[in-house]
């Protein structure tokens, strides 16, 4: 409710605050019904729900791994399928899945999130093929280190800042939320009307050059995840 009030004040547009659990399709369906009742249409779905933390695979419980898969991968499928059935199948639409570059190199301490996000990138391609004839575009966006976010705080962003690790990124810095918003807007807008089934990496080139230091990251990682 607080966030919706801020958005309405900043944009002059309507904002309907709803809550759901992406692991539970019935809660998604209820939220979609409310949104359709209020606005009569839904044009864009952004799948951004995620759970993540730094943890060695050897210390990761079976439940911890499953929890991340349930939120990230299953949540993305659940929400996309509900929207498809309730509106997109007959009216078209745009889906943007927020993923990551973790799986590109096998990022240390991130097997859970890397596997979950890689599955979403694959899902993006499958759904783009199957749902394209329904005038539905499906793309992924993979951000790098983005300041001012919960992920930056939890996943070692401040540690990287202090140790000058961002200097090895080709653009020499972390990104910001506005840059991710603009990139998402591109994928969601008619500017990308002939783009589907692809992943847009928005990381300043970070995944190409940043160190994948297992020992350094262990200093800020969880010793175990239940």
C-alpha cells in the first residue's frame, strides 16, 4: 500500500496494491482477477520474484535448494501460465523474466540461484516459441551488480565496492536501478516489437571479466542454508 501511494504520487497513474505467493497458483489467479476487474486488461507481466544468498553447495540443504527453485523457476512458470490462461491467450501480451548471468561461468556459491535462473532463461525460449502465435513476446533480462537493491546488500555488493572489484568491470562501475528499469521498459515496449525468446544482459560487461573467487566470497557467505 505504501509503495502504491508513492507510485501514484510520482506518476499520476493508478496503482492497485495486491499480494500473492508465486508458489501458489490460486493466489496468483485471485490477484489477476482483481487486476482485471480494476483495469479490464493486463498488457505486461514482469517476473521478478527471487530468493538468493551466498552459500557453498556442500552446505546447502536439499530444502534450501528447493526453496529457491520454487520461488524463482516455479514462480515464473506459475505466474506466466495463469496470465496466459486468464488474459494473454486471447489478447496477446509481453512477459519479461528477470534472470541472472550466474550460470554462464558457474558462479561460486550460487548453484541454487544459477540453476533456477538458467531454467528461467530456457523457459523464456520455450514459451516464446509456443506463445508467439498468440502475439505474446517473452524475453529475459539479466542484471549485473545493481546498487541500492536488496540483492546488492545481501550478495556482497558492499564487499565488492570496498575491495575495488568493480574496477575490473569493462564499464568500471556497478549499475543502478534506473538502468535496469530502462532496459525492462525496452523489452516491454513496442521498441522491441520484433524481439522474443532472447536474454538482454545489463551488467556493464561484468560477467565477462569479474573474478569468480571462491575463497574471497567464502568470507561473506552463509556457513549453511537450511
